[in-house]
C-alpha cells in the first residue's frame, strides 16, 4: 500500500495540472496521433470574445450564473450500446471542451459503448439550483470525475453528494484535490480511504521535505510518478492493475486532449462499468492508446512548425532565422518578452488567449519566448529558457499568464525561491490573470471585479513573489469553457510589458521620468504631502541619484528649498500667490484629441475645461521640468468647493484637470515612467472595480500604458496593495520615521520628579505626605483626574491618609505618566535614502526587544530581566496597570534596563557622527572570545547588571541579542534610492512584506516592493489566541461599567492594515464575540467557521455590527464571508435569547423589516464596491458641513452596504438593516495596532467611528461606550476612546518633542501639526470624546505663545491659517469653550494671516 | 420574388461552371461579365436576408460577376453568388475561410491566419473579394470601408468596434457581439452600420485585422478597377 500513500502525497503536493513524461518514446516534439490542426475548430474562429450562454445583465448575487446543462452531452443514437453516465467537476474550464469532444468521438465511433456526460465547474455548485441538479446527476451516474477541488466549502459539497453514492458508482476518479475529496477515489480495489486521516502526517512530511530541499520535493515526486505506472504495469495482482488504471487515468487526464480523454473513458468504461463489461463479453477489449503527452517543460509558439521546442537554442534557430525575418522583427534591436504559460491550455489546445498576446507583442516588433511547465514550479523553465548559453538573460520583461505563484501555483508556494529566481533574472515580472470563476460579462458588470477566490489565489499570492500589474487578459466562453482573449486588455498588457522593457533598453540620458507629488487634502499648504515623508528633501535625493546614474536632470537645483520654490513658483509665491508653477497649458481641443475618455467625464463635470486645474480656457498642468525629469503636482480629487458632492460620490469620475494631467505625462511629456511620490495620492482611489480593472475603470484609463513606481510607507501595506492592484504601480517601501519614546514635559516631567523623590522619602512621615500633596495638585494641573481616580484636591490631606493609600495614589499617577512617557512617537519626517541615527535605531530596537517571539524561540528582554529576579513579566504588567506602586516602579526599572542594554549593543557599531555604518557583531570579535575566558560580560549584560539586575543570565539573552543585531542591520540597510532606480532601470525589485517593523522586522530593509499577506492564512492561530484575550478584557471592562451585565451588541471597525499587521486579530475578535471559531483546512487555509457551544463559551453570544473599511473589503472579502457565515450560524442557533443576542436582535429585525431571520442577520457592512471611506474625514478636513446630522447621514449612506454570504458577488445597499443593527449597540470599538498611525494621525479612525450615529439611533438616545484596544505594546490595553484621545494629545499635539520635531522639517511640519489638530476635532464631531483642556492647551502652545505663532506663520502660512480656522471652528461648533480673549485673538490672527496670504 | 436555397445552390454551381469555361473559351471574354440566373422555383422559405436582398432587386434578376481573378487559384464564384443572392451569412463565412486558403495558413498546417501571413495574401484576391463586397452592399461593406473607419478611430480598436457595430450593450455593460450560437451580427445591408462586414476573427488578437487593413492593396484606389 505504500505506493498509494506516496502517490497520494505526490498528488497533494503538486496541486494542479501537473504532468510528466510517460515514456522516452513520446518525448521530443511530436504530438503523436494529434495533428496540429485536428483540434482547431472548423475555421478561423470568430472574433467574438464573449460568453454566448450566460444570461445577460448583472450577476444575480452569485459569482457565476452559468448553467451546466448547456454542457450536457447525450448520445444522439445509442444504437443499442450500453450507455455510461459520467459526471465531472473541474476547477479549470478548459477541460470542458476536451471532455465534450471526447464523448462525442466515442458516441460516434465506438461499437461497444455510448456516453452521456455532464460537467460542472466547481464554482457553480454554490448555486442552489445547480447543486440540486448536480445531486440528481450524480445519483444517476456510473462514473464520477473530479479535479482540483481545492475550495473547502465546495469540496464539502462534493463529498456530501458523492460519498453516499460511492458504493453504487462504478468508478470515482479524483485528481489533485483536498484530502477528503481524494478519499472518494475508487477504481476497483484501489482506494485512498486512508489518505489524510492523520493529515498532520502528510503536512508535516511535506513541511519537512520542503525545509530540507525547498520545492524540489515536488520535482522528486514527479520523478516517482513517472516511474510508478511502469512499475505497476509489471505487477500481476488485481490490486496493482486497479492502481495502474488509476495512474493511467491520471496521465490521460493530464494529457487533456480529446484523444487522451477518449482513451480514459474507454478504458474505465470497459473495465469497470458492468453493462459495458457484459456487452463486451467475448469481444476483444479496445486497447487504449498510450497517453500522449507533451514534454514536461518546453518553449511553445503558435505558428512554429513543431509543436514545442525542448531547448532554447533550437527555438531561436527557428525563431531568429525564419520567423522574425518573415514577421519583420529586427532580432538585433527588438525587446524580448518572456511569457509563462499553463501546460493544460496547450494540452487541451485552449490557447487562443495565449496566441492573442503573442501576436500583439510580435506585431509591435517584439520577440517572444513562451515557456510552460508541467508541474507547478515554473522556476525550472525560467532558469532554463530565459538565459542564453553564456548565462545572460534573454528577456527584458516577463509576463506570467497562468496567474499563479511562480513556485507552487495554488497549492503550496515557495515565495522565497520564486523571488530569488526572479531576482537572478532581474527583469520586471508581471502576473496577468485569466478569468476562471466568472464569465467575461459577470466580471464586466461586477463592481467587485475579479472573483474573490481568484484574488486570493492569483493576485495576492503572486504579489508575494514580487509580481506586479494584475491585469485581466482572458475570459471564458460559457458553452465550451474555452478561453477567449479580451482584446483591449491584451493590447494594454502588451503595451505595458513593452514599456517596462523599454526602461531597460533606453539609455538613461534619454529616459523621461515624471515625478508626481500630491496635494492632499487639496490646498496650497499641502502640496507635496506624503505620510511621514520629507517630500522635497527626498526629491532632492532622488534627483541626485538620477544624475549620478546618467539621467538628464537639466539645471535642477540642489537644495530642498529651491526645488520646492521651483514647483511652488517663486519664493514669495507661498505667501503672496495661490498659483503653482504652470508647466503646460493644454487647449481643450488638444485635451479632447488626446484623452479618449474625456467625453465620459462630462456627465459629472460638464464640458472641459471646467474650473479645476483650469485657467478658464485651457487645462493647466502644474509642475516644473528639469531636463528629462518633470516634477508635477497631481490634481485633487475634485471635492473641494463642493463638499455636497461627497454624498453622491459613488458615480464620480476624475475631473478634466485630473485626466489632463495624466494625458500630459503620457502623450505630451512622453514619460517613460512615472514615480508617484509618497503615501498617497488619488489615482488608485478613482472609481472603478475593486480588483481586476476593465477599460472603463478610471485608474486604468488614467495610468494607461505608463509604468508606475510608487514610493509607499512601509507601515501601510493595505493601501499600498490598492495602489498596486488598481493603478498598476510597483511600490518602493520607505521607512517611517524612527519612533522614540514620547518622553515627558512640563507638568508631567515635574510629576515624574516628584514621584522619584517620593520613592526615597515615602517612609518619612514629614516629607512624604507633603510630596503626595504636591503630586496630587500637579496631577490636577495636568488634567490627570480624567484618567486616574484622584481624591478631591480641596479636602484631601495625605498626612491624614494611610501609607498604603498614599502608595496607591502615587502608583496610579505613576502608571499613567509611564504610559505617556513610553508611548512611541515617530519623530520628524523621513528622507528617502537616509537611514536612522543610532539613537533612533535604539528606540526601535527596544520595542522589538519587548515582544516575545515564540515561533523563533526568542524571549523578550523584559521577560528575561524579570526572570532574573524571579518574577513573571505578565504579573508585573498586571500590577502596573492596577497602579501597584512597587510594580510600576519595577516596570520602569525594567524599561530602563532594556534601553541600557540595547544602547550598549548599538553603541558597538556607532560612528562618531552618531550613525551606524557597519554592524559589528558582539559575538564574533576576539575580545568576546577572550571575554568568555576571563569571565567578562558582554556590554549589554553589563548594562543590565548596572541597571540593577545583577542576576541576569547572559546565556538567556544570546538568542535575542543575535536577533536584535540582525534587526539593526536591517534598520540601517538602505535600499530606498536603490529600489527606485531598480524600477526605473527595468530591473526586478525584491518583494517584502509591509507592516509594523516592530512586530515584523522582516518589513526591513525598506526599498522593496511591498505586499500584503495571503488572505486565506488569517486569522492565524496566534491571532485567535491574542484576540480571545482582548475580548475577555473588553467584556470584563464593559461588564464592570455596566452593572455586571454583558453588553448586547458591539460596533466594530475593521481595517486592512490592522489585520495585516496582526494576522487577523481584530477579525478574530469579531468571531470570538459571536462565539464562533475559525477552522483551518488541511492546507492551513482558513475558510470555515464552527459554532462554539454555549456551555463551552460560558457567556452569551454578543451581537456585532462590523464596519469594514473599503480597503479591508478589497483585501479580505473572503474573511467578510467567514464573519457573515459565523454570525448567521449564531443567529440560526436555537438557543435562549438571553444567551444569544445575535439571535435576539435578528429576530426583532426580521419582524420589523419583514425579512427572513437569515437575511436580518447581516452584520458585515462596508462601502459599495469601488468606493472608500465614509468621507466624513474629507468633510471635516474642508469644513464644508453644517450639522453633525449631515455627517451621520453620510456615514450611514456610504457605509451601509451589506455583505451577504448567500449572495457573495455584491455589496447590497441595506441602510435600514444597518440602522436597525446599530440601534442596539452598547459599545463602539476599534483596534489601535501601531503607534505610528494613531487615532489623531489620520482621519480614518474617526471617519468610520459610529459613536454619535449609534446615539442618534438608539431608542434611549444614550451614548454608547466608546472603547479602543491598544495592542501596540506587549502590555495590551483596552481604554476608553476619551482616554485614548487624551493619551494621543499628550504624546503628540501637546508634546514639545513632537511638535519641535515636526517644525524642524519646516513647511511640511506645520502641516503635520495642523493635521493632528484637525483630526482631534474630528473626534469631537463623530464621538464627542475630546476634553476641553486639549483644545485649551493646544491654543496655549500654538497661538498664545507669540513666538511660536510667528514661527508657524512664517514656515507655512497656509497651514497656519488652517490651524486658526480649526480653533475657531471647534469653538463655533461647541466643541471648545474658552475665553472671549482667546477667540478675539484668533479672529484677529485670521484676518492678519489672510492678508498676508493674499499679499495685501 | 423569392429564391429557394436549392435555387441559390444551383446558381452557384452554374456560375462556377461558366467561370471554368471562361478560361477555356477565348470568345467567352467578349460576353458580358455576368450571367443572369433565372429562378427555377420560387416556393420554399428563404432566409430573411436573402428575401430582403432578392426583393430589393427590382428586375427580379441577380447578376453574378464571373470575372473574379485570383493569384492563387481561388474560386470566388461561390462568394459572388452568396453576395448576389444576399446570403451574407455564408458570404461572411466564405471570406474568413478564404483568408486561410489564400494566406497560405492551411499549407502551413494551420486553420487560422496569423498576422504574419497577411503579407502573403495576393492583392489580386483581396481586390476581387473587396469589389464583390462593395458592389453588393452598395459600398457599405468591405475591408476598404473598415480601413476608413479604422483611420477615424485613431488606432483605438475599441472605438473601431463601436463604429462598425461590433459591440452591443447589456444594460450598462458594453461587450462584443456574439457570433456563435445565435449570431448577433447584422446580416442585412440596410440595417447594418457601415463597415459591419466582413467579420474578421480577433480571437487570436487584433493584429490580424490590423494587418489586413494595412495591406498594401489599400494604399491606392487600384483595387476598384474591374479587371
């Protein structure tokens, strides 16, 4: 039996369409028995590129609406032959046409049997009608065939239907699929019943093998499979004969051609189907032909005289000497595009989409090398065929048309190997996607675009290899399942591939580069905005690098200020003129002539030029050209001046000025590439499909054929992913500014000093109480009474209090200011290519050291230090949080010791400029060696000893310190300029995960092409564990504040980046609240949920209302599906209502709205497809809103689109359901996942906060509690929103370390300060959770202080004006009560600034 | 005036045989370049297109050109007959099939024309087919008409398709017309937009039709001259 087990493992390991060479005789280039033309249809096929069978119109809720009946083949004339009924289910539709042809051949030609056959595409089984029909068909079938059934829920459906019929079926043939489906296999005595029973054995084995020799495991298995059938042939037993039949069937199946499938069916029919066997008694069996197979890997060309070439020398002999001269391709100068194909399409001759792209490329004068692999590891043929004999790459760009990851396809990927192979080749690598689960029309009419399963398999996974530009290039024709090219997409793909190739071929001096900067929100003071980036300083660095590499940068100035002035006009312009430098005036005639879609914009904007980026006659492009480099300002979204447009923005389009900008870049300036500068602009957020753009989607129309590089903050992988997918940009990650500890200032600093002196004098009955009294009054001055329960200042005298109570009071205050002090704060702005200083690196490393990393066997530094005094760090954290003075002190001491240790480590490698040039290992130096001999300690150990922990165990630190050293190397490694240049030079840019460098140091070094994660991998087990802990804390807190009662419903906000960084923690929190558990399948993918029984849960199921960000929806639609299914499961569980609030509320809603319970249990909401955010943030940023009601309506309208697992293809407007669900909410909740993007740093958090919305909807009009989980540190916290806002204000807006840091960068810095102020006010508007003192103190810092006021005004008058406006607005809207004097000062100031800006 | 399918078939056969004689009998050249095909029966049903074409022919006679030169031995009489009798569906299919023959694709063992084959298509043959399409559509159909539309479309294939009516809309979604199954193409001279026929396959890329429209035969007006 061992053979079968191994074979089964092999099948699993290979996943999809693998093949092997059957015998040496059929290698070579002949395609025996199958002439090249025999399978082409009768004439030149028509141009039609659509699906003739699908019902028209938008999808009816399901992702696909095909009908299997169209594929049913019934023998026209059985002529008395026994009829064998075959039902098959496949993932790949290309098998349909071959199956149909094979069946027709048998019906026409066989004397012994006829075949009735019906096929299903896996995805169709989701549809209830189709599923019922499937059941019926299987119940009547003799033979069942399944292939590539890798979608868990559908696999279960197949098993559900086939399992009970298994005994009656004459044979069940399952080719690579999930183990439970594989177990259905039955050919005589051959079964795979035991397969995967101990699934861990297989997966462990695979993992182990993979670790041992990478993916060559797969190759090894292929070899085994090649020899297996031959060995089996010589075994006499029946069992071996049955196994052989199975192996032969598999070979035939992989061969895929009608001839091969005919052999398969004939063989199985005459050997296993009783009536056929009976009728053939006495007759001679038909000897099935040997499987006819193409070589394992080869080069293919549609018009080559032989079908394939097995080495590229032979190929180029024909190609360069015969084909190219005939086609008019100049082999000396032509670019060469490497193409990767899927073998099954060549086997089944379903290749017109391939031919289409090849012909478009060749007709543009390019050479093509198209390769395929039989296995799922395409790296072999890449290495073999894309290099010439001397080892030089032949290709200039690579396009992978399989849509799969380069190594491992849909099954088990090896991204590391893929990236290494691609880097060695060093060419741009595009991965285009054929539509598999949808018809062309379904995709075209879908707002979501590409089917989510395909997004997961064929967009997300290739991105991890470093692939760019997921362009849809082919569709499927419903009746035959044949692939058809999408003409306009294929043309675009060809154009773009050649433009990338051009970047390699064109000399640097001739290349034109368009640097695009942003102005967001649109305002003069905001030109050159990018998150945490010193834009103009970075441009300076890029220009210098371009010059160094031979690009023509003309007379570009070499200071930041001069570059800025050139773009923003003259030095005075910033103050006296609102005009940016005009680079080009485009007449409307020229605009209409060059912009093919210009007419379409008129619906929203009227005829060009309109009034945005317009001088009334012409469209105006702002920017400045230096030599071959153009620095341009991307126009705004177009909302300014008409905020009401926000409400109707669903059908919006870019305005004429926006279109003109990109037309200018492509057709007038003729850029070879565009460099989008920083996080982020508006291009990728323009209306269109979510993923898988069509030619009518605006991001696609705008970027057109231009290669785009996009500098993107490393901590924002989710939005970077949107840029990659929607605007075809390759990202280059940049470091966010190093985070430092916020530190203490003013009163808070005094407090800390007082507490230190108290620590020495607490026993002193005279001085001790006096100090406590001072602490108390200072704490009041600092408004800490909002956070800590303090006794009444007037009546309290600590001298009369017990020492324990005094300790408790001091402990509570201490704990609070430690939270502020140790909070991380990104300081200043990052300049591209400048690595952090040693000091900055220390802050980051301290935080890296704070986390346990059990998967890498690394213990956190605080844990090791605590252990040296026999304490568990978690105990200390708990004590600290509860204000136990000793623990607060100890925690502070541990923090200091950690810092000292990391400092000691970094100092080893720091030069006299305070920079880390080269990391010197503390482990390999000689002194370390001698140190060991003499018993001297490592510097970091000594530092910990000096900090008061003499018992620290050095050996326990070794792993961690080694890791920190590695991280230090990554932090200071600098590839940002390098990464930009690699893209501009047409090289391959290495991929890297995006996220929080502290949680995941693999994010470093920056300067790589950022990707998100495999969406089906989350939530991970670790994330589920953490989330259960957070949910417990959350419910504790809520119960405590709610008279011991559980909340009935919690409103959640889910973010894309949050879930990427935490591997799905917040998503897991939702599931935990409802009481469902995610279940991973045997391949480790999470695509199922199960209900946790109430007994086990031990508490009621809490209802949820999940508001997903648009980005989350784009990235994790399968996870939305998971949540929706879990919630519906809970609603449908027949449980007491007081223990199941989901059911309780859903029943009420069902009654009220007259819908089914299941439909009422929709709790997962987001924007409509292709639209993002509630736009509340935008409204608040430009002040154009009248009442909070308006904001709330906007929130409800824009976020009220429900996801429904029963109709997974669409986001359905369900405003009423949304409202009734929100109505019962007791608490609103968000997660804060990283310190550098906190709640006042960006508008997103308040933009989607429903606190006041819920208040308005509740019957009792009670404001729900607003909570935030902070998992930014090892010591995770759940705080109220108000606490969080205070903490944020204290560590940022009001903290001199923050604002001075910002101001040191000048122009951009003022804007950053203003942004925080504006976002703080946003919280007043949406949640009413901002204390008066925050505005009061901010006013004192920025306005009352004349010197500060002047600095702000001089540095960025526009941003300063906005600050003044924000203060006035906060007062006017009733969020800030202050003195008349303050208001008058602001009003005067406003007039003054206005005058200065207007140049009066 | 109605023609049965049988009649059309007969006409085609007749026309073919007279063409053969045209090459063998010198005196035949002096005869008019068309034969008059008189219907023998007028009973059975016909396709609506044929009906339309037939009834529009006022004198109830269909003239089928016979001087149809080919540089590669291709017989265009069937095409002429189909067009003359208004069987645009068949004519369209014939034209696509003919391209495979005259481009040499078939000789290379292929059943489709690759764009590189187009230069092998003799100008003579393209001109012959074009004159037929032009003549029987009164200048509405043919590659030369498509070429004009292509030029107007500034190289944008999608615009081109819209201009010649190869696209349609389902609700808001624009798509290419279906050809197989129940064809959505308009086989009707009056109703179809200019340049609608003949239909060239773009299933293997748009480069084929682009190359066809770039064929040197369209560089000047010589193709219009009757031989």
